[in-house]
C-alpha cells in the first residue's frame, strides 16, 4: 500500500507494465474513501503523461475511460503521471516501456 493525498491505494496501481504486456492500473483502488471498480466504471477526461529527457506524450481518456497513444520508441525509460480533475492520481519517476502501442482503462472516482 502507498498513499495518494493521504489515502491508501492498492499496490496494483504500480504494476503498469510487466512481461511485455500492459497490465490494468489497479483492479480496485481506494481514494477519498470510495472503492472504485475499474472494469465497470471508467473515468473519462483523465490525463496521462509519458515523458523523458527528449520525449513527451500526453493523452486524454475517451468517454469509455480508455487511453490510446503511440510511443515512438522501444525499451526506453520514462516517467508516467496520471491526473484526474487536475489532481495527480498516480506517478512513477522511472518505468521501462516495452511496447509501442498502449490501450488501458482507469478506475472510476
């Protein structure tokens, strides 16, 4: 468990990439006292930012809560941040990108 604005979030949020496959960002997370099920309640209009020293990609989730983006490199390390309603929901300073195309869903608020 770790904290987001003082609220606990389950560790699955950290597991974005593994075994060259994109994993869901937290099947269930708890923030602001609410339990959110990502399969049934997507978040539209969330902001996803991937960046490193010479690259920055920003994507907005669609009405179904999906991000769709193309990253022009393989096996590069970069930072990732996810914002919901202007607040940072998740951030990692260094992850390794193993694929170029990504589609995934955020949990509901």
